[in-house]
C-alpha cells in the first residue's frame, strides 16, 4: 500500500513538471510601439524547461543567439523562419536579428538565478558600441532585468 502511494506521488510529480513547462512566442517586428526593428516582447522571463519560439513578421528577420549562460542550448534561426529553443540553464541570454544587428535588434531572455548578468552587461556594451541606431536599447533591456532581479 505504501509502495503504491509512493508511486502515485512520483507520477503526479512527473506530470506536474511536464504541465508546468510553458511555451512563449516572441515576434520579430518591423514596427511596434517600442520602435522599429524590434523583438516583442524584447525582455522575457522564463523558467528552465520553457520553450521560446521566435516568429518573423516578414522574411527580413531571424533570431540568433549571441550570448548564453555557459553550456546552455543555443539557436541559429534562418532568415524569415520560425525557430524555437528550450531554455535549459539558468541565467541571461542575449540574441539578435542578424540582418538588423546595427539597428540594435536584440532581445533578452532570463531564467532563474542570474549568475552571468555582469558578463551579459559587458557583452551588451560591446555590441551596443557598434549599433548605428537604438544604441541605448539593449543596455536598457538589461537594466530592466537587473531591476527585476534585485
Ligand atoms: Cu530583423
């Protein structure tokens, strides 16, 4: 009887972890209230195990990882195509739209403990220095993350 009860609890726990994994969508937009050439939402909090799918508004966009926590899954979307990633490590992730890199078309995903936030900020500064438009955008995204994380 005890054994059966234990099995029952174990199977409920397995079920719960499957049910809890969420799917998120990030749109790649030419124009939004946030500006031009922008991901929406550009700053996304997820849990480890959740999946994020990037959806282009037109053929001009893609989503490619730029910086992830050490050992994390990466993604390299093709232009004009959807791409998905299952977030498998805690921390901060930076990604870009390659064709609109210089417009600062970047996005941020974060999950759990943000041990790599300082490194992500260094990366963000490095890339932002190359932007020709929206120079403050990516740094601003990480400030949002920092505010939430504190
Ligand atoms: Cu783009």
